[in-house]
């Protein structure tokens, strides 16, 4: 998993393409080329390394017994996330999932972050509009 030493919730990637408010982030060590919203009017510099948090809104999170860690599709906007719960933030209503890269997933309105335990496996569909927030 591609994380930074300072925080396991941060990911470092390379900007492959960028337009106002959107970028394609390549993650070193995996084949992911994730299309993420940035909310920034200025496009990131293509080819630059960038560190931050990937966030998504879960439609529904299901606990599973086994399976792999992945973001689907490999290229494009995330639609499905599966992996191990790394942390639970009840105050924010979110969990961070190791899906090959850390993804902060906001729990849907009919669920609670406290339902999920660190180390458990989960799978979920995510709503359109996954974001990347730079930590710098």
C-alpha cells in the first residue's frame, strides 16, 4: 500500500492529467489511475508528486469474511472499494479502508462508523465524486 510515513491515511501519487477541479492520479506500485475531484480552480502540475487524502461517499458498507483489496475500476472514477478497515472516526462518520491505497469512506445515512472494527474486511459501492484533498 502506498502511504506516507507521517500518516497511514495519506497517499502519494503522480498527477498524470489535470483540469480545473479534476485530476487523474497515478499511484506508484499499483496500476491505479484514479480520476478524482479536487475542488481547486487551479489544475495541479502534470508529472508532479502530490500527497493527500482520497475520500469517497459510501452507498452501503458490507462486512465480508475474505477477499482482496482494490479500488474498481483501475482507471477512472472509483465506483467500488474493498479492503481492510484501518481506522474508524465516529465523530466524522467515516472509516479509512486499505484498498491498495488508503481511502477515507464516509458512511451512508443508514449506517454508523461504529459498526465497523479496525482489521475487518469491508466492501462498498461509492457515489460519484470521489475527491483528493492535498495535505500541503
